[in-house]
């Protein structure tokens, strides 16, 4: 197992921007759309290099989703870019009917997901998007954990035929996964082996999970840490294999516990291997203004929260 | 003299063509009525009102390639935004050869490709996007038109939108975009029948002058007063096509009569989403004699 080291804080949305730029150079069918958030989504290099393959739609996300669906007819692979809130809740019916039910090869790329959007507050901090997207039959849902993984995922989804929801965030966070590792949709990554409990984390919570595992180690507990970047389809085998060994699990995500990754895992465990489980997630609440660190602490989404839930789940065995 | 003969000959051909299209329309009306009657559900009113439009478009105006391919490269494309008028769409697609006419018999039944509202999900040839939840078709059509531009494909994208459907805000996002970004390879037709489920469009939510609104958004607008006349439709399509490529998208505001061709279904919104009973069907079919053979 690799001892993961932070190679320097970077934002995941920049990983998207770099990945999109590479796609612009390597895949002539990739086109991009944005709803007035080019800077936030880091799309400028792609636009500079491929002006004829970029469409600024203005503040009109519903239209953007419909146009993206239409662009696929004739072989284009559209990547839409806006905040997670405007990529999902605002345009749910457009995604449902024109994209997913219609089987269109659209990549919905969503930045500023979750509480770590920070000071803008709850109007922009969507904590329900994973649930909204995973409920759609045939939708692939990905939530990446750092710059390198976001870049790799952006590149990988272009080669996958079907609608994808790619979720990432705003703040600079630890960049710790191996560069150019590639990205396998639907395949979880075993980051750290352990025997006492399983921590399954997605998105920004993956680094926190690794940090929590260090704390737990000092308390005599060996945590197995799994990075589930693809929430749907879920890597069921990897999770089941782990809990068969550890007997308990903590899920960790920057999302409501209702509808999130944890809920999918709970369903899996109930079906195949019932065992104690705890959820690190928001508890059916909206967010608020604050710095990302303050918010993650207040809403119980950081390393300390994971340690607490890990000890709690061990006590239930 | 020779020229006159040629002119007469071409007029004859034109007449024959129009008569043939009108015969097809009558059969399409029968299909619509029989489809909705069988399952006691569906939307005959708007379907009947747009029968001439669909026949003129699919049998004369558009260059389509069979067998159907989703990408539709180098062919004209059509998107139906107001998906509830699926009966007319299905009838015309089958009569045009996209799928067997006998399949109309499965409309709205379990395990059918002919879902209540059109969908790509069951792989029915001729359908390129699901529609039914209103207001989305124009955006999709614009996307398809943009891909044609990127691919240097000179063909045209057609779409049909209901007038009541224009109450959905997404249409206005799409109208603004198409004009602002010079999507000039699209012809969007609005079915102006003035009616929607709850009554007259004017009473439900007045929309004012659509011509003024579309023009203010930057579209070229052609008004078609006789949307149930095949010769008028063909002429209008020709004019619309001549206006493509000018930097502006083109709209046809097509006035139609909901329930056209069945006397008791006309001049009312009552048949928007209601099927005729046995007696009413008999009456309606007697007004539209079989021309191409019932399915």
C-alpha cells in the first residue's frame, strides 16, 4: 500500500479544466458548453484552443442541457459546465427526459458541489445532487477526490458511451492520488488495507478518511480505506469483500445522508452482508455561509467526524 | 407551345402530388382516430390539426434516409417538442416507411415501441429524442443544428412546438440563443391552434403577439394562415427554406384547427386529450374514407 502524501493543495475543478483541455487536443468530437461560469469551471484553455467547439449559452441551464442532448445527434460528445446546483436540481427534468431517458451521450460536469463552496451559502451548496442523479436509470455518477483524479475522470468519461454526472468542488484540497493513474469507471480504489473497520469515502472526504485512519492507528485500530469515486454503478465486490473482513463500515461524503453514497452502501449491506454502519454526511439539513473548513467541521464532515463515527461503529460490533 | 405544354404537365404533376398528399392525410386521420379509440386514451385534437403539416413535411419537404440512423448525417432532421401529438407522428412515420404500419396497432399498449409519448428508449425508428414534458424540443433541435454546422452538413433541422407549450420558459432561452448565436439552419414551426388542456390559450395565459415576440428575439417569422392546407404548407416551407443561411433562425407561425377533418372535434378544446367512443369513431371515420388501407 502506498503511503499517500499531499503533493500540494489544488482544486478539483482545475483538474477538470486540464482534463478538458487534453480532450480538446485528443478528441475532435468533444464539445463544451457553459452557462456563464467559464472562469469558475476553468474552461478557458479549451475555449481558446477550440473556439468552434465551445458554446456559451448564458445563464440558461435548461437550454444548455437540451442543446447538449441535441449536439450528440451527429456524433458530438458534449461536456456541460456549471455549478452542481445548477447542473442538477435546476434542470432535473431536462436531464431526465432529453438526456438520460433519451440515452444521450452527455457529460454533465458539476463544480462547487457541497458545503465547501463556502461563503455563498446554502442557495449554492447543493447536498442532494448525488441522490438526484443516481436515481436516474442509466446515469453514471462520479465524485472525484482530488485534482489528479478529476483530470483522469474527465478524460475517461469521454470514452464511455452514455450520460455521466461528474461532481467536483471549489476549494484547493490535498492532491494525493498518483498522477496519470488512469481512471476506471465503476472500480473503487483500495487506498489502505486494514482489518478492524472499513471506511468508504468519496470526493473531498477521501483525504479526510486517510487522515482519520492515521488517528485511528494511533488508537490501535487498523482502518481499511476505500475510495469510491463512482457512486453508480457501485463497486459492490470491493465493499463486500472489505466488510467480510472488518465487520463494520463508515461511509463519508459531502452530501445529505439521504440519497447519498452511504445510502447506496447501506442498501448493498442490507442485501448481502448486514453489519453495523455509520454515516459521515449532512443530516438532512441545508448549509450556510462560512469558510470550507469551518463548514466541514460544523456539519461533521472532517477527519474528526470520521474518527468519531469509526469508534462508534466499532462499539456496535 | 412546348413551354405551355411543359407548364401544364408540371402543374398536373403538382396537382397529382397534392392530391396524393391529401389522400395520405385522410388515411393519417383515420390512423389517429383508430389508435386513440382502441386504447381509449391519447391526444387526437392536436394530432388531427397537424396531419397536413406532418404529411407535407415527411412526404415532400424533408430529405430523409431509410433505414433510420440516429445521427442522421446529410439528411434533414425533425424533432417533435409537443410529444403528446404522438399519434400523428407515429402514423406518418409508419406510412413513410420508418416502421411497419401494422405496428400502429400497438399504440400505448404494454411492451410497445409506440409509447404514449415518443421516446428513443424503445428504439422506434424516426424518433431522435424523448418528448412529452413540454418546452424541451427547441433546445434539442438547436443542439442538432449546431452539430450539423460543425460537421459542415448542409441539411436542415425542423421542429414543431405547440402554442400552449410556449408558456414554458425554456423555449424563450432557446429562442434567445438561436438568434444570438446565428443558428440559421433551423425551421421551427409553432402550431397555433389557440387551445390547450384547460381551454383557449388566450384564457389560460395570453401570450400576446407571437410574431412580435419572435421578431424581437431576432427570428425571421413567416405567418401561415392556412396551416391545414397542403398547397399553402408546401409554399410556406419553400419560403422558409429560402430564408435559411441568412444569420437568423426561421419560424413558421402555423394557424391550424384542432381536430381538423372531424366536424364534432373542431372549434373546441374538448378533444385535446380525449378519445372517441365507438359511435363517435364511426361518425369520425365516415368523414374520412379509407385511402391507403387501414393498418
